[in-house]
C-alpha cells in the first residue's frame, strides 16, 4: 500500500510535468545559416536582382473598409487579409484586384467580437482565422467570417502579442507582466482550449528583454513557409517553429546589442522602458521586412543605423547594402523609397505603402509620378496619380524571378 501510494504520486507528478514541456536550450547540432553583420556594405542592391516584375494593388476605399495604418498582411487563396490594429482595429479581406470582400468579426464585447487586435494567423489546411485579442483571448472564425469559438490562453500574468498557426499547433509570443529570468517568450497552445502544451525560448535569448516596446516589429516571419520563423527585437537568432524550436539564422557582429546595453535602456531609475535611450542607441537590433524563398533570404536589420541583408541559401553568400534600389518602380536610384515587405509566399513579396498624412514615402512616390520618374510600364499608373492622403494604403506585389 505504501509503495503503491508513492507510485501513484510519482505518476501524477510525471503527468503534471509533462503537460507543459519546456525547451530551455536551442540545439545547435543541426544546420543553420551564420550571417556576419560586419561585412563590407554596398551602397545599394537593385530589386530587379531578386524580382522580375511588380504589380500594383490599389485597395478599395469606402466607409466599410477605411484603414488607418496597415499593421500586417497575409495572402491566401487569392484573398488579401489586412490587419489595422491602430485605427479601425479590425481585420479586412480584399481580393487581388483590391476590391473589398468582408470584415472578420467586429469591435465589442459579445461572441465573436474583440476589444483590440494584436495579430492574426491563418490555418490554411482547415480554413480557420485566429485573431489575437486583449486578455489572452484568441477568436476563431471560418474564412468566410463565421464565428467559431473564443479560447483563452491559460497563462496568467501575461499577454499574447503575436500568434502563429502551424501544423496543427498554435504558437503565441508572450509578454509577461511578472518579470523573471525564467519567463519564456514562446508558448505552444492547444488551439481548441487554450491550454499551454510547451514553453520555449527563455528571455535570456532576447538579452533578458521582455517589455512592451516593439515599434513596427512582427515577431513571426516567413509565415507561409514550411516551417515559419520567429525572432524578437534583441535576439541574435532567427528560429524555425515546429515540434522543436531550432536555430535557422545566427547573427554575429561587433555592434549587436548586449545585455549591458539593455540595462542602459532602462535608465538610472530602472523604469521598465526608457524610450529615448532606445531611440538614441547606435547599437544594432531589430529585424524587419523578412522575405524568403527557395533561393534567398533578405531582411532589414537595425534601428537608428540600419541596412539590408541578402543571403543566398544554396551558396551561403551574404551581401549587405545601405538600401535596396527600387528599380522596378522608379527610373532613378532613390534612397528614400523604403521597402516594407510585410508578407511573402512562394510567388513573391508584398510591399505596403502608407498614404496617410506625414508619410514621406508616399510623398516620394507622388513626386516621382509628377516628375515622370516612374518606370513607364508600371501598371495602374493613372490610378496612382489620383490617390491622396485619404486613400487606403497601396500594396505592391513583387514577383520572384
């Protein structure tokens, strides 16, 4: 009886521990890319070296689909899913011609309604949309907008900020309110009930940073890839998402942000975030505009000081450039034409141009159109001439070679 009691107790503890597995270390025994950020930089690299043509998608602009600032974009089955988490706080669906199709859910407190959206992800196999809401709530809808259910992530003292569905699993990037070195950045969630199945990536892989300062960062990248990728602001790694979290890219360089730099960001009073300290830093951090296909990986890296990286996957050759020259849109090399790739699939990458007041990049485009500095075969050029600050953002699709 005595031995049976302890056997049952041990079994209970084993089951309890296995219900939330943890992966404390990244395994470096497999293949991954190493990118040295200290390499020689070119002034610019033409986009025509990666893409063969560009297509203009002008989003319909009506009272039903007014977008303040496009936060994220994903494309599936000839439909464009667009998140505005700032002004409209909604997820819109357009077709590939830019015609408005529907909105998924709506603002409110009832079933299928949300308070404020952080992120969304698509389950391509089962035709489900997941919306990441406040208070760790994840709302599930069919692709036609039919509400299915709401689950709550079982992780107290935290907030899911970004989510990714992949291969029957739902992953959430978690911001912890109770700060600890034992916090994990990445949780695997049961998509049916919100239970935490596993935890990975301790915050030490992000130099101990676990604060609500993201700028325009999107932590899940290469979403349509198999598998998708993940990184955070100060990580020296990009990892692949799957049953085990594995290194995909390792960044090296003299000017990467260190743990000591992180402490200086907090300031002498050790408040959680000293934004001016971060904004003034000349150290390297923050990856944006990640694009990947079978041949290349490209992204923008850095904050105040930034540049673009192109890695050729088959040879491992890495090129660095101050900027990517948009020679598929502009006749002349224009440094001011920032490329903002928010999504890529096997066909190409989607660049978004904000039209709101104060957008230097939209002004740059308008001036180029006015001065006949646009390539003559750019489609919908006449419609581009009619756009103004009240228009919805413009989406440019760059087709891979």
